[in-house]
């Protein structure tokens, strides 16, 4: 379980950070390259951990390199933001050199240390080493100057992290629908590891008793965060009356579900019209029987 969640953790960051990695690819083509975009370390309170990665100057000019460490803040909907190191895990990181010049065509190993406080609570922590570079020769013409940045992630994962629990908090849907309806399931990761909850939805037409099963997309959810899984129902009848049952399975294979009712936009008017028609027929029948009863008594 721990191995699986750790692999999901790695995969999640690679996917969620696609925009930054794309910019890295551009930087690597134009200036510097890095031998890895991901450094993985096992969390140990009170320990000093070492890590390294290699930079290569692919240009014909010497490059001034500056290293900056950033905290990574995770939000709901798997949003990421990068913060300056102010008491966060990135403030535990030191490098042998934060500023240096890398000659044209040369490679250099960047060595860093992460000193974890002794009283630090175990958990999954994320940092980013931002590598900024610019041509060292100030006299280079503007059109020929090379500059940019790329990122190397440092991930600290707790060895005892194994609680992959979660729950379906909310099921959102329109009360009335036409032929389509968007269903949104808000899922909360209540554990200490990231995982991909397996979700599905059973839609039952309560009038015809026909049921359809639809799977929600697969997407990781970070610990303590929410993610909204969305699915659009199509080919609904505006006269239909549906039951929606959404079920999710967490990383520990525990189930969480919620149900709701979806009503076609013409269902209630149709029911009201039907009731009026029945009331009309009942009234006509009642008057007819009353007239017949009067006629019978009159003949007597």
C-alpha cells in the first residue's frame, strides 16, 4: 500500500506540474539541462539528508546560475502555488553553492542538504529548487543573451504514511434537468497519503426502472484536500424522474456514497396535468352518476 501511494504521489506531481516542466523543456533546449526533475527522500525527523542533481550548460556561453528554494503549497482541486522559504520545509535546505558560474559546455553536480527538525511531525512535504540562469558576459548583445529557469522537485514522504482514507462529501446536481445534467461529486482525502479514488455513478429511471452505470474520471487527491469529480449525463428525458447514486472507494477499499433525485423539467407539469385530467374525469363521472340517480328517483 505504501509503495503504491508513493508511486501515485510521484505521478501526481509530474502531472500537476506539467506547465512548469514544459517551461523546463524550453529552458533545457535554449540553455541549461538537468539530469532529473524529481528528487525523492524518506522523511526522518532530526536527520540531515543529502541529495544532488546535475546541471549541464548546453550553450556556447558561460552561464551565471542562482539557486532558490521554494515551498510548494497544495490547495483544493489539486492547485499548486510556490512560496518563498519562510519557516517552511524549503528553509531546511542548504546548498554548497547558491551562486556559481557554469562554463560553456560544462556540467556540475549540485549538492544539497535537508536538515529536518527533531520535533517535526512526519508527513509528505514538497519543495522546489528553482534554477535561474543568465549569460555571464554582460557585454553579450541582447539578441544573443541566454536566460531562463527550470525546476527540480524535492519530495519528502513519511515512511509510516499509510492512511489512505477519504469520503464523498457532497453531490451537486440540478434539481430540474432537460436532456443533459452535470453531476459534481466533491471528494475529500481524510488520510495522510495521496491516492486515486475509484468513483462510479448509477442513474436509475424510476419510471422505467432502467439503470445505467457511469464511471467518474481517475484523478489523484492530496491529503486533507478536496477534488471535484464531474460527469455530464446525456440523453435524459425531460419527462423523466431519476435516482442518482454516487459511490467512491478510497485507497483502503472503503466505500462512501451519496444519493439524490433528478427531475425532468416537464415531469412536474406532466404530473400536474395528469392530476387535473383525473380531477376533471372524476368530476364528470360524479355529475353523471348524480344525474342518473336523480332520473331514477324521479321515475319512481
